[in-house]
């Protein structure tokens, strides 16, 4: 039976009533491999008002939580903007990662393994809540709600788009269990994209572990591929062996450990960029991240650091362009002009630089002749970019309209001055015919 068919069946199962349970709150029937799986992963059954479920708990050394609140507040302010007070307490942070019966989500997708972790005693405490059968979902959701009520800052990797919306859907479908609302939700996928996508291309967690978190002490050589995880659970439910599913527990543990290590790395980098990194692309990514959050002064310093560290050509031009905009905003026209002229020297289709320089020489430097020449050059560069197919039609029309209006205005300003100069020259020629001094000067 195909994996796609299994996923469809699991969605249909999500709409069924739970299977019968005994008076002790245990399912009357469990998959044949349930007890063997519990032994393999060192799991213990737990019970609450909605029944039983399995729990695996492990503590991992080598995961230090942020201790100094001042750098933490600085980092979170640059990442989140407004920071809830709970987020400033690392003891309130709860890392979350789920393993599900489908990768696309939806109302018929179960989170059969809910992985949680938090910093504790100089390490990382990991807790995994497991559905031995679909009937144990309510018990797991109740346990998750209780844990989230204790630790109210949720930290995920793509959890804002997948894990948490899926869990909220499952809570709604119970019609009896309310989720605990997080005081803050920090999704590390978004800062990771800003920081490392240009450098790595892919910002999957395992790629970040390999290229960014170099000091980790675990390896994924025998890790189960994410696409195989739903199949491992379906096979277990049908009576298959637990070997593949036991690898899912380890996969989830590594994801949680990677998430905690990534959080610590991002916090250090944002709090002290110059001390935490000398990588040009990493600094450039951080520049863009803090600029988006409105920290223009810091973004400007970071762009300068990134340029000094040596960026690839395309990123170098982009950094100079953004740095010029920030310098202009701070009225540092000397630096802005220098950067715009650098961009012109490196690429003749630096259209934004042409326009910005023309604006500067017209409005600030009071040099309309130079502004006129730059505007003409800008229109030439615009036409060349259009012929090469480097601009979409809408952008071409907008920029051509702006530059054409500027050209007309500057030419109107230049026309009276040119007429005045011509008139003066003609008058001087006429006078030279009768005035000996002027005649001698003209000769």
C-alpha cells in the first residue's frame, strides 16, 4: 500500500471516534510492536484524565542557556521588536518539534510524536510524547497543554507555518481540550533564512548543523529521511516492527538539540555581531535582518563590516546600495555619494545609483548641470537594461517616467541660462566693433 494512500487513510481516521478504552483509561488494543518499541526507546507510560500515552525523557549535556538578561533582551529586541517579559526568562522557553502522519498538514494529519525540550541544569532536557495509537491523541494534547502552561515562550523551526497550526487544528477537533496560548513564538526559520541562505542555499536544520553549528556532538549519518517518517508510523500501526520508528525518536531528539543550539547561536550573533562572526555573508545577512527590524544605525555598522570582510560581487553591490540608503537617511551625503559612485564604477546598469546621484546634485549640491548629465546617462543605462531583458515592463515604465520628468525639469532650468549666455556673447561681439578695448580683447 502506497504512502499516499496511508496518509489518506490517516486523515479519514482522524474523523472517527477514538477506539474503546478500558476502565483504567488504557486502549483495549494497541499495535503489536507497542511494548517492544517502548523498550527500545526507554519510554514509560503516563496517564492523565484522557488516558495513557508514552513518554521518553533524556537529558543532554553541552547545551548552555543564555544567563545574562541584557544581551538576551538586546537580541530579542532586534529579532522580535516588542519583547514580552516572559521571553526574557530562558526558563520560560519551550522548544517544540513534531513528527506527523503527513508533511502537508491538514485536518486529517496527526502529530504522532510531540518533541519538547528546555534548558535545565546546564544541559537540555528532552521530553517526547508519543501516540501508541490514534486513540491516545487527547491524552498527548492534554500533556502538551500542561507543559506549555508552565513554559510560555514557544521556539520552533518552521513551527509558525506548520507545527503550531497543525496542533491548534487537532485541539479544535477534540472539542474539549484548549491549547495554552504562547506568550511569544520565536520561529528560527525566518532569521536563519536571512542569515545563511545566501551562503548555504538551503537552510534546512541539518544543513545548519553541518555548516553553522560546528561544535555539535551528534551525527546524522544513520538518520531516517523526513519523507520516510509517516511510512514508519503507518508500518508500526499495521503490526510491523518498531525498528524504523525508533529512528524517528532519535531524529526528533536531534532536531530538538539542533534547534536549541541554533537558538543559542542566533542570540550570540545578534547580541554581539563583531565578536561572534567574521564571515562576510553572515554579517551581510545579519545587516538585512536588523535593517528590517528598524535598527538602521546597527545595520549601517554591519554593512560596513560585511564590506570590509569581502563580499561576493552581487552581494557587495547590494550591500553598498543599502548602505548608501542608510547613509542618506542619516544625512551623511558624503558617504552616500561615495557609495553610489562606486556602484556606477562596478556596473553600468546601477540605475538606482544614477537616480540617487542626480537627486543629490540637483537638490543638495546645487549642480543642475551635473544632475542633467547623470539623468541622461541614467536613461541610456535604462534603455540598455531594457534591451538586455534585465527589467520587468512595469519597473521599466515607472523608472523611465521618473527620469523623463527629471530630465524635462533640468532641461527647462538649463535653457534660460544657455539663452542668457548666448545673448551676452552676441552683445559683446556688437560692442567690440566700436569699442577699442573690446575690439582688442575680441581679437
